[in-house]
C-alpha cells in the first residue's frame, strides 16, 4: 500500500497557499513537496519529481490552470482549487479528480483527498475493487407509497426523477409514478453510486444517460439541466466511475 501521496500547491494567492499547506499538514497520507506561484514556476520540478497530486488554481497570470493541464505528461492527479464554479464541465473534460470552490472547509478537502488515496490503494489491491463492484447493484428495488398502495419499483428501471412541488414523479422504462416524498428521503433509499442529483428539480440514473452537452443531460428525448449548485458534485461522481 502506498504510504503517502506526494503533492504540490500551485496558487498565486498567499492566503490560499497557507490554507492548503495547513490542510495538507493535517493529513497523514499527504506529503507536500513544493509550493509555487504559477504553473511556469512549477513545470520543471513537476517534470523532474513527478508528484502524485497537484492542488491547482485556475486563474493565474501568464498561464492559467486549465491551459496547463494538457501540457502535463505524465499527468498527476489534479484537484482544482478556484473561487469560481463555472469551470466544472471543463474540469471534467480534462479528467480533473476533484473541484474545490473557495472557500472550502477542511472536511470537504479531506473527503476529496481521502477518496483519491483509497483509489490508489484499490489499484494496488484489485481484489478489493472487484469485491466493491460485486456489491454495486445489490439493491434492485425499493418500496414507495403511491396513492393508497405501496408500490415496488425496480431501481434498474428508473430513468430520472422530477420534483413536482411536494411530490416526486419517477420516470421509469415502463411508467411514470407519483409519490409524496422528498428528494432527501428518496436519496436515502436509492443506491448512491447509481443516482445523482443534478438540479433542485431533477435526479438522474447515471447508467441511463445517453450524453451530456453544454451542462444538459439527454436521457432518450428528455433534456435535463445541470444547475451550478449541483454541477461540481455531479461531474466529480462521473469522474469516479471512469
């Protein structure tokens, strides 16, 4: 098992550097190897040391973080740290591992780096990964109150869920089902790895997505918007499935 992930901080704001340095120092499996004001300043050392992870700001002078990523070969894992949330789609396209919107808490930071560390460990122990995959679709159905009856619903048949004020309309491959339930309660019932909230009024089954374009999801003929408040977590979940 890899004991530590070596990492660099690349950010042109001193306060942001200090916060990240403090966060990294609290995590036993992270080892900080360098702090830089710009990608150009860090490039030679990255090429020489080949760190496992970069904490990379987006808006920096001379060369921004998003333009720097395609230049990296081999490419370390990237966690973007930015004050702006509109880059989530571009970050996904560049295979960024996580997207932290400033100011972010230590708890949010730790969740992100812990997931990457566990992924690294799983790659070194593939038998554990296979065991997780076997469990992935254990929950094949749920029971919901629909009118005066309790309806059994196959989770594999759910396409997406639409919020209708106090009700949810569950679109399946066979039917549309109305139930008096909140999104929060439904999320507790459904297997978390298979579904994602993408908008205050929509949740989608990830394996039913046909394609994504311009922050919109196509499931068959249905077009579902991805809102700014959910885009970061949605694209992060997609990256974890690739």
